[in-house]
C-alpha cells in the first residue's frame, strides 16, 4: 500500500514537472554565462555600487555615453517605455547606465541625463581603468573615434538583464521593441 502511494506521488510530480512550459525569450538567454559577474563604480549620486548593491531588484544595464546621438537615447527611451509597460512591477526594475566616456561624463552631467529620461535611472562612472574593467567584465566593446575637433564613441548596443538574485539572464538586442523587452522581463519576474 505504501509503495503504491509513493509511486502515485512520483507519477504526479513528474506529470507536474512535464506540464510546465519552458520560458522562451525574445532576447538572448545567457543564463549561466561566466561573464558580467560584477562591477565597482560610482553613481551620479556619489555612492559606490557593485552588483551586490542591487540584490532583490531586477537590473537593466546599458553601456553608453551622454553625447551619443542616437543609440543611447533610444535605449534609454525604450527603458522608460519598458517600465511603463511593467506597470505594477516597474519598481522591481533598476535601470543602470554605465558611461564609457568618463572624460566628459561627469557625475553632474550623468545626473541631468538620467533625470531627462527617468529620475529613478542610475548613471554609473569610473576612472579610465575602472571603466575598462567594467566593460571587459561585460564583454562590451567601445573605442574613441575622432570627429572634427572632438570625438565620438563606438560601442556595443546590448542591454543586459539580471534577475533579483544578481545573476545575468538576458542580453536584449537594440532592435527589440519595448513590448518584447517588457514581456521578457515580466516572464523573469514571475518565474
């Protein structure tokens, strides 16, 4: 009798496990990747930050620069829209913008830039070495490109998503819509 109960229980559990549909994402699922493990940078608010600073929050991290003419403002505008689409779950998402141009992106400029999109967004910066280390840790490419009497920056246009346990989960492509990104984030938040 006991054996039959155990077998019935095991059968029920296996059916339950099989009935769960795996989560599929529009973004690139990089769960378990062995990069993007941490960063050590300062916020436009004057505080020091690392991944551990955000435990309990989902993160959307983008590397860019405030003088960027199109990619960065598009990514940050999409992040604003994503938060609106998340509605009641928006507070679970922290958007982080890491500058790759510490020569020009001062804390004051980062604060103004973040506020122009959403006051909850956090701009992070470091010196040249810290910036290189953070970009390398995330496998982000960037380089200075001369432009007239000034310069611009070429850079990777991927947004990284971390779950609320601080684990990297997704790479969102620049061409993904806010709706697709929000659906991916909502799936992570409810998994």
